[in-house]
């Protein structure tokens, strides 16, 4: 059986730890990174500039080379730079579907009760969610993607049920969901069954923790052959430990160099 590569579409920031920098650090030689946007730093930093990339040419030629090398792909789609990139991605999926084994979508558009990408990008996420095998929104994104205000105050179940009704085919994993003020974690669905996995809330947030969670999930599930439930829990545990280590190091950025595999290979 061939070992798949992860063709990862997301932004790349020079300063800070998030998006493709995080995926490349955790997945190493397994990743084929395709930036949707270049930035000199994370968007919460001062003096941030966004720079376009020749996205279609890079993505298409990356798929062509994957075919030439006889690779199988896990397609990950994260931060998008422009709404029209959705059309490019769907065109590539239709063309190269035979070598894509799994599609994972992280519909990046907001967090902590606010949207932080343009409305035209938000309006196109539904196209990619509808063809995803696994989708990883946070609660703010669930609200946004079901047409509600990002800081809406209805019970969580109201928004989650609306999302599951709107997108019934993809397996849903909700990230960074809180219960009260002292617990945070993930909530995921298998059919009609809902499962939760919680950690204590830590005193500091870092950009890129969602990317670290997803990259470690992919590593554990697709490369270390850990079943989905345990791979999600392992990724949550590893990400929690990364945050703790970063806090203990007094770091301004998420520190990935301390990551240790929970399922080391013999």
C-alpha cells in the first residue's frame, strides 16, 4: 500500500506559528504545501502585509507532478486568500479525483465571536464543505456558515444542529468548543452519536493551535494507523501540551519544537 502525501492548501506567514508553517513542522516530508496567500506575519500582528501567489498555476502543477510521481493524496483545505480560489480547487478536485483519497476541510473564517476573512470567501465555503469527508470548524465558524452572527448567544446545540442539517454528508469535528468557563475541547459526530473530549482552559491563547491539532490528527490517524476517535483525542492532548509548554517558555508564539508523538513507531 502506498503512503499518501498531504497536499495542504493554506496561508503561509513568515512571522508566527500557524497554517502551513505548522503543518510542515509536524508532517515533515509527508506534506506538499501549496500557499493560498503569503503574509509577512500572522494577521493579529502589527504591520501585516498580504501578498498574492500564482495559486492556480502552483496548485495545478503540484497535482500534475503528483500524478507523474504516482502519489496518493490526502487533500487538506484551510485558509483561502480569495473567493475565486474555490473554483480553482473544485476544478482540480474534479480533474484529479482519482488520486485524492480523503478531503479534509477547515473552513477558516472566524474565531472568538468574530469573522476575520472577507464575506465573499465566507460565501463560498459551502462548496468545499459539501465535498469534504471531514470538516473541522470551530463554533464561531459554525455560526457564520449557518447564516448567524459570529457572536450569537443561542445555545450551542442550536447552531450545531443547523450546521449538521445544512451539511449532512461530511463527518463533523468541532474544535475549541467550551463548556462553561473552565473546560475546552472537541466535539465530534459519528452518525447521530455525539462525543466530547475536554481539557481545562489554559490562561493564554495562541494562534495556530487549530492547525497544530489538525496536523497531529492527520499524523496519528493516517500515518500511525490510530483509529479516528483515539487520533482526535491524541491530537487534543498533544495540542494542549504544546500550549502549556509555550506558556511555560514565556513564548509569544506557539512552540512546536517540544511536540512528542503519543504513538511512536517501533
